C-alpha cells in the first residue's frame, strides 16, 4: 500500500463504508502501520521549521509531499510554531549594491558640506506633481444601523489633470507654473522654467549670490540642454541619491497641504484650477515655510550606512 495515492485510499475507505464497516475503522486500518499507509502519523517540527526557513514561500501542499502528514496537520503545526502566511510588502524599488553605495556617498557629502547654515539658506528645491480637476475623496459617513452604505466610484486612472512645477526655498515660493492639460516637462520646458526662476530670484532674493538646486534625476533634469543651462547660470546641483524619497521635501511639506487645500473641490476649466492653486500659494505665510525648514534637516541629513544603520547629524 506504499504506492497508493490519496484518491485510491479514499476509494478503499468508501468501499469499506458501503460494506457496513463503521466510519472510524477504515482509517484505523490504514494508519495501524506507518509503512502500510505510506506517510507517518507524527510530524517532525524541526524538519518543518527547517523547510520553512529554507523556502519561506513553500505551500502546505508542497510540505505535505516533502514531510508527509495531512494538509490540515501541517497548517496546525505551523500555527503552533508561531508562523503565519502573509504577502510580501511591495517597495517602490529594489536598490542594487551600486545604488546603495551611491546613496551613502551622496548623504556623506551633504553631511560634510561646509557652512551648512548658508548652504541651506541658498538651497532651491524644484519638483513636479500632478493636480487633478476632480478631488473627491473616500470618506466615512453616518448611516442608521442596518442600512446599506452609499456607493462611491473609484477615481479614474485617466482623470483630467495638469502638471504643476514648483521652485521654492526656505523663505517661500520662488516660481511655479501649472502646465496646460496634456503637456509634460521636457528638456526645453525645464530650461525655460530655469530662465524664469532666474528672474524670480533677482526680484525676490536680490542679495543671493549662490544657488544650490535640489531636483531629482528625471530625464528632463539630466538632459544635455538642461546641463548646458545650469552651466550657463553657474548653478551647482545637490547630489540626489537614487530612489530617495527622504530628500524630496516637496512631497510631505508642500504638495500634501496643497492636496488637502483642494480636497472635495471640482474644477471644470483649466483657469479655475490654476486660480485655486495660485490662491493656495498666495495664502501661505512665512510660518508655513519656516515649519518646513524646521522639520526638514533631520530627515534630509539622514544617512543609511552599508549595514542598514541610521546616522542623523
């Protein structure tokens, strides 16, 4: 009986049952001898633990073939050993060793920057974000007990939206531009925005002599035309580690309050959306920008070492 499959064993048990044998006896006959059944009645927890450590994604059906025992028995033993089955957590990117070293090098260079107070004062951050026409959100509602909750369709992935480009420093917004619907930033558009930024700096920060531009590694930012424009302006760029959200303060300090400001608002025309965005920037006081600078250095000057340790200056 060592070569009997599970369907064959079920057929034998079914035959015994139809012959009038009590339901428990066929199973007892099958498991009286381990060799007759083809699988042990006891499960070795050490072997089970080793198998799970070697292959964390192994299924209970595979463990059943490897170690014997029933599917339910293996599930019970795994539960008793403290294991639970979960999905792996998605991360935006898996950094290669080269990218991790690049992050470490960039952060160390920022920590060693001389005259850091002056450096931060001369820092200009540039970033882009999408702004949508329909800003409905998923919210909770009060309903009588027993009633069905109202329905709300999910946001369309191809919702009408415009790209917002911003440049700001420790004292406030310097220059922003809401591109018309359907337009994105390319090297030419970005070079023109840098030219407009120069005029804004001369007007709003006439005593500034140096500019340290912080932007990500998007293609328009590293294109040849953009690099030539930066050389013409004699601006240096702050090193930006690969896939590093901690060095993009616009995400958590600027665009998040903007999205909260636009929450539950709908716009039919580009001019209305543009006016709402401009109203948000005009309404921000100096305290808003100062709070961002007070919150930023601890996150911005965080270094991740090769062994995963965090060092905060």
